[in-house]
């Protein structure tokens, strides 16, 4: 390795000498005090990986020292993370690709062991558990048993991967959510490794195959979510190309007032940053308010960086970070290493320290934060608690439901019959409701009913303040005689087993269970759509009158169709508010003014009557959490339980594919591949597969949630002998491209403007000649176009591909035959994933778009002037059915020379494979 600036130095910690690349030594030659914390980490990464120009040279390092906060990003650098963290929905396809690459490298003349992770790569199985059983003491065991029955084949495959690959570990199911496990255990903050026979220190940095990898930013670790293909490249030693970003500073002052939570804070921050515009930028938090912000609150803010659109949302290393490392059971030796290295590198933060330079600065006095939710379909749409009812009423309008008569949700049966109401009377569910005064009584469902109340997701279940706050509120509610409404599906999905421990120690798990919040699993459940079926009577009532019902969850995503297909309105809220809405049972109840219900003494009970104080929550945290809890729960984190260890684990170096499997399949990306590199060719006479508006998310594009029996994927599975009851979810079948390609663009809420904006994954197929267009499922139309030899394009509006970093949103697009996506703007990760899969991202210029150009999807499109990927702009010619043509320019979003290379190779994985196969 090179060291052009002589920054290599020695640091002695715990009686051992380490080498490191000193930022202060560089600062003596090129001032860097103005750089934000996050850019200093990037700078160290460049120093450590300088190799004479293959990926990093002295010019890259000097360019970063001369960073101009106001300048638009223009300088490309290479970034190599220290490790990769995966979750199972995105991790299984990664391991499938690695297994396929072992076969492919052999076909190209290489050896299987050439395909092997070169950096620590850890996969946490957390996305497969579903809420099938709830509201009972057996829910955890039953859901766990069903999870293993559904996913045994996938888990066997992952056990093979753990045996076959070096530097690859699997955290088995029933442990926790990937981001919380990462925060509580996997994160090193400072890494120690051997290089050339010497111990080397460097910052812990991470790529994750979940966009909420940014949660780790709360403890000073720079990392963000990437697509599976980019993660695989990092695992195989390939750096990621990026432009030196702008960094937005966010100054925090004051502290949270009484009655507010970290959730209220993060929803406020999300709204502010989304309005400011931070897509593709780093966000860095600083200010005197940090001393009043616990680490868990910082992690909550970092977690939602994808929701405010940033690449990351990072906090510095300081005394609070060390306190958390100590609390979470890290060794004193590791803590000493972190502190010594951070101080030596100038990465340590002290209150009152000089501020760095930022591209722009926002400020929030945390004392002004008020209780809030976000919804009904975007996490940045913050709603004050007192305005939720009005917000819900507005959300009803697009559904033409203003005519519905709104009456109280719970009425006597005869009165319901007399009034005739607009909802279906159904029998009450008795499970865990024996103490309810309404148990066994008839009740009626109406618009606005809260049918799912879920304490779920990494955003909040990592935070003791909101979790203990929820427990205290439940305790107070039970003491007053309140119960959850009988139509609400309640669930508690802790982020790790540590959460259950401290709830039990605080005697708060029992009152949560009395309200139906029994532990249903340790995983990502409701927030990713694994909410499971609604009770039959609730589901029947919704369908009977096409009701618009709601979920309230402590998650980070609430996009259309994500939480449950029968639930059209979804609100994000803190865990205590989730409990409150379970009791209220309806969005018609204004929690800021209306009573939650009537207590056992016959008096109304208001939210303010049972809300715990900040002091009570703080005292409880101090008395219940301990390092021993973390040490005990993570002592054998990779071992797994009896179910996990009972799964057969193959031991071969190459995976033996089962042609009958509908879960794991050798993907087609490398079929017929040679060592010859292709070109970026112009596209001629393409048809439009889909014409979409703004804010099309990866949830809309990527197969997710349940598989419908009459969908292309459902029909395929049935043709392979799989009964609908055994379909499982799209997420669980991400290792089989036959299933996934059929589910791409199949979301029940996606709106194709070619069909007037009707919902569902359909399109218009324009066959040869002048035949009338035919309405088909998008997959079926793509198949017809493939037979016709016709390339495809997708047209869209702004913010195309927002949401989770789902690599299948790009993989499925590629396998459908889409050559290019033309949109007004792209989300960062999805644009990168499209490039990595050989799909060309193009952007309308000069404020143009679908509407201004008068495009309706019936045209044929030719894209010319690509110049083998070197062009910054290309010309699009749209030819209408009458032969008239319209020409317009688009930006070619191959942003770096490395991305052009990926595209010429047909994709990032093909590029990596050829590089590895060419080695001796």
C-alpha cells in the first residue's frame, strides 16, 4: 500500500502497539479541521486504501481535504467498508448469488474458493417471522414453529453458506432485529485487524442490505444501506464508487419536554430534513443538545435517515457512546481502544467543541417538539396528535367515503340493527379478552377503526425509554380498568431479547400482555408487512362494506399496501401511543382531548391521566438495564436454538441446486457468460411496460408481502404443486427468480397511468401491427414482448424507487426485459441498484416530465447518443401511433467511470466475476 502523505503512525493501547493512518499528521500538511466528522472517516478510508491509483491515489486524498461545502458533488472516490451486515430477506439472494458465482467462476476457468467474503460479513435472520398468532402466551412459540416450517429450506441454505464461506456468520432466528443486534453487539466502533503481520486500527464502517443500516450512525459508525449486489461486491473486496457528498449539519439544542418521546423527535427531524432536501447527502448532528440525547435516541434518529432521504444521519463518538458500549456489555479493553483511537484521530467530541463547516445547517430546539404521528402513507408526513382525526377525515376523501355514517364503534346489537349503520356486525374475539367488559358482546366495525396496533421495528424497539414508557402506560391503563378494543390485532415484537428482560425486570411485561401485547417474535414483523392475517371476523367486516381501516405501528415505513393489504391507512407512532390507540380502537378518538375509555370506576380516562413522566421512565431505565443483560443474551449469539440446530446443513464447497425447489434457484444472470466485455448500446423501438407517477417506492416495484393465488407468481407456484396455504411470502422466496420476476410491479396499490391510474400490477400490451392494446398482468405483457423481440422501458415521476434497499426492485426490472427507466428523479440506492443490474437510469431534464411531454405509454421509444456510456445526455425519440415524433433530452445517470464499467460488463456482479476469474 502507498502512504504519500506519511500518515502511518503507532498508537499504544492496552499494552499493545497498533499502526494507524493519522489524520493529525495529514492535517499538518493539509488543514482538515473544517471537515465534518463523517468526511474525516472517509478521509481515513482513503489514506488506508491508497494503492497508487488502481482505486485510490494522492489526488483523491487531496481533493477531500479541499472539500468545498457549497460545491455540487463532482469528485469520485472509492470507499471500502470494514464489514457488511445482512438481513435474511436481502441476505438470502446475496448468498444465492455467491453460490451461483462459484459455479460461474469454475465455468470461466477459476476455482470455487475465489468466491469468498474478504471482510467480516454477518447475516441476522429477522425478516421471516410473521404475526400468525397474537394476544396469547403461546404466540412466541407458535409463530416460531410456523416460521421454521415455512422457511426450513431457506435456513438450510443459510447454514450451508455459514459452513462454505469464510468470514460469514449467521445470527439465527428468534434473536432480534438486525439493526438492534448490530447496535447492541456486532458494532465494533473501532476495528482491529492484522495487515502484513502488524495490528492495524481503523474506524468501523459498514454496508448493510437494509436501508435502516443507518441506525448504527447513532454510535458514531459510518454506514448506510446498499443493494444486495453492491453488498456482494464489498464482500468480495470491491470498493464502492461514490461522489464526495455534501454534508448537511443539524444543530440540536435544548432537551425533550415532558410528555414527548424520541419518536416525536425523529418524526419532527424527518419532516424538516425531507422538506430541506437531503437526498444523496450526509446529515451530521451536532450541538449542545447532544449532551441531553441518550444513545438510544440518537440511534432512533439515525435509523430513519432513509425516511428523510439522506445517505446517513450520523452522530460523533463521545462520552455517551462509551456509556452505551459499557451498558451493552462490551469489554473494557474495547472501550479503551475506541476512546484512545477517537482521541488520537480527532474524532472525539466534547461539548462546546468548535463546529465543522457544513453545506447547510438546520436547527431544532428539542424543547419545541410535541407529540406526533406520521401518515397515513408516508413517514415524512408528520401529524400532530391533536390533528390525527382531521388528517384521517381528509384521507377518506380519495376513497369517496365521506357519505359513510360515522357512529361509535362499540354499540349494543339491537341499537346497531335499529340504526342500520354502515358496518358489519361481527362476533367479538375472546382470546386474551376475558377481562374486557365487552368480551363476548357484538360490535361493529366502521371507517377509521384501528385494526392493527403493533409495537414493532428497529426504530423504536431499540429504545428503552419508549419501550418502558409503553409498559408504564399499559400498567396505568390496566390499573384504571381499560382494555384494548376487541377488533385490534395487537403485537409486541421486541428488537432483541434484552428488551424482554428489562420489561420483565420492571414488572411491565404482564400489563402489556393484559392489553394483548404479548411477544409475537424477535424480528421485523408488522413494519415490513409480516403482520399476518387479520381475524376472520374483522377481515369479513372490512370486505363486507369496503371499509377504510387503519394500523398504528411504531415502525419507520407506512407506504401504501405495505402493512396489510386490507388496511389502507397506516400511521407511525411511539410505542406508548400504539398502546393508547389499541385502547381507543379508532382514529375518530382524539387522544389529545377525548377519553380513551371508561375506567372500572365509571369515570372517563384520558391519555394524560395514564402517561408516565420522563422522570419515572429515566429512573426505571437506571434501575433495570445492566451490562449483564446484554452479556447473557449475546453470549452464544451465533449458536441458535434447538430448531435451528436440527436443520440439516450441507458441507460442499459448491451448492447442489435442487431443480424442484421453489425457494432456492440458480439465477440466470451468468448463463452463457464469457470473458468478453460488452458495450452500452442505443435502444430502439422500445415499448412502455409501465407509466407511473411520483413516489413509486421499492415496495411498489419489488415483490413483497403475500402472494395472491390468481397472480402470475401464485399460478406458477400452483403449477409446481404448491398449495396457496404454503405460498409463504415474496420475501421468503427471494432466492427463486421464477417467483420474484412474476411479482415485480405486482403490488396491489401500484397505479399504472396507462390504465387511468387503476390499482394493481397490470399494463397495456401493444402487439405487432395495429391490433388494439390488451390489458395484461405486467409479467404476462413482458413475456409477450420478449417473444416479440421488443425491448422495454419504464416511465415515472419524481422520487422513483424510494423506500427499502430492495435489490429485487432492480433484479426483477432487469429480468422483465426493461432496458431503461426514465424518471424525474431517483432515490439513491435504487438508482445504484439499477446500474448494478444493467438497467439504464435516465432523468428528464429542464423540468420536463410525463405530463409536460404528453406521454401516455402508447408510444415507441428510441434512446440514442449513449456513446458507450460516456455521454452525459442522450436523445429520446417518442413515436406515436400516428407516426408523429417527439424528441427530448435526458440525463444519463451513470455517475462515475466505475459505474460505466459495471454497465459495460452487464452489471456489477459480472464485472466482479470477470475480475476474479482473471486472477491466477
